[in-house]
C-alpha cells in the first residue's frame, strides 16, 4: 500500500460510511451542539432537524461507499503519487460539498425559510 496521502479517499469513505450508519441507528433526538447535521436551516426546529439528520445519514452511507470504492481504485494505481493525492483530496472535498448542497436542497424543497413545511 502506498504510504502517501493517496489512501485519504478510502479512509474518509470508511469514516463517512461508519458515521452515516451511526446517525441512522442512533439519530440525534434533540437539537444539540455536538451530534448531528448542524446548519442554520437544519436547526430551525425539531422537524427540520429530524429530516436533515435522516437524509444526511443516508447520503453519508452512500457517499462513504462511493469514496471507499474510489479509494480502492486509486490505491490500485499506487504509482500515481502526487496526482493520486490530488485526486483523493479533490474527491473528499467534492463529496463533502455534495453532502451539504444536497441536504440543504432537500430541506429547501420541504420547508420554507422559517422552517414550516411547505404545502404541496
């Protein structure tokens, strides 16, 4: 195994997967400052909090699997050195941004700016 940072995608993917499973099995029941998907839109009320944490947990599991697979593929080409590190870091940043953007979009589709459910 390459000892450079090329394995970062694999490691972060496994972390995302494990954290997503933990959030799925033990979702935060109350809005808190320690545990859960914490943004201003997710913390508006208990309904937005519950929806955001449930959605982001599923997304983290999915992204964790994706990053783990990508990490394994990058490690298979361990001779790519610095390029592999750049690719790994790029994928981690991309998946973190996707987690936030997709969860916020999901909340915006379901709730108005005050945290009330939209009537469909």
